[in-house]
C-alpha cells in the first residue's frame, strides 16, 4: 500500500487571491496533499478575532485548479476552525501553514497578525503550524528567495513535529542583491508601535481618525531578537505559544493581600 502523503492546510490573512498564498500553495504541493481555506478578502490586523455575531460564508473555489480550495467570509482564525471541523472533519491536517504574508510579522506584530493567529489557532487544536511573512511592503514583492527555506522548515516540522501548543513565526527580510545570511532562532524583540491618530474630516465635514505612528524597538543592542536577525539579512524563527500566563508573577501574587 502506498504511503499516505501528509495533509497540509494552507491559509493566510491577505486573502485567497494574494500572491503570497499562491506561492505557498505551489511549494506545499511538493510536500503533500494541499487544501486551502482562506479569507475571501484581506484580513490583515485582525489578530485572533473570530466571528460570533454574523453568519460565516464558505464557498468552494477553483482558483488553484486541482487543489481543493474554499474562500471564507470570516477571519483567519475562523478559516482554521472551519477547515478542521467542517472541511477536513474526517482527517486532521498534519501541518498548517499561513502566509506568505505581505509584510513583516516580527516582534509585537504577532499579537495583531491574522497570519500568525491562524497558526496559533492550529496550535490550540494541537496541529503543528508555521506562519511565514516577508518584510517587503512594495506593491509587487519578490518571494523567490524564500522558497527553499520554506520547504526546508516545513519538511523539518513534518518530520520532527512541534511541542504541543506551539507554532513557528518565520520572517524573511526583503530580497536584496546580497544573499540571505541564513536562519537564526530568536526571541521576540521588546518593541511596540507608538501610535498617532491623525484627525481628519470626510467630504461631509464629519470627523474621523486615521491610524499612523512609528515602530519603537527597545532591544536595539540585543543580538538574540527577531528584529536584529532581520536587520542583518537573516531569516528569523521564533517559537510561539498561546499560553500568555506570566509565570514569574504567580509567586509574587500569592503574597499580595487579595
């Protein structure tokens, strides 16, 4: 009997028609049987939102030819939930890959990222998962330098697995004339967005706000972070978990007069 190929679920937050997910689908076809469940429109910055007060629409799509694909009206986390419990209910995927995101998801961006929330949702379900992102914000990003590394990282996860409840946050620097320096296993940099809300007026004179701001890195001298790795033209790999418990505070809190 022929060995069953790994089942790989592909999703993203840029939408089912995005260039990045098309690249990821073609790469994953080299590793196993692929199924796509992705948003029908861009869902960037949705974080781990789920749809609870509106119906979720799910329609088959022929966008990837012989690869079964479904476009979903919900969030990236919704896509993974629907894939597991409805589309793939007879077999759990061996791997979930999300991306390739058009834009970086390093440091604090993981909390806002729909790409990584899809991967974390898979981790919650006990499925090995990887979020892939490219730090290129141009209109036509070049993903070609990511291919061999995406295949290598994905093969390793398929063969070795991941600790239950974890996912990998993989970020690539934008392609330059210089080759990538390699891969670094990193921690998430201590950084944040310093928001500025630009107050404006619409054509009817009604006030609205437009979010802007600057990225502030508090780990500028640390060399073990994802931000440093990317700045040195390395691929950053950060193992992530959904357990947000601050264990170091537990003993301290027991001494409080609560």
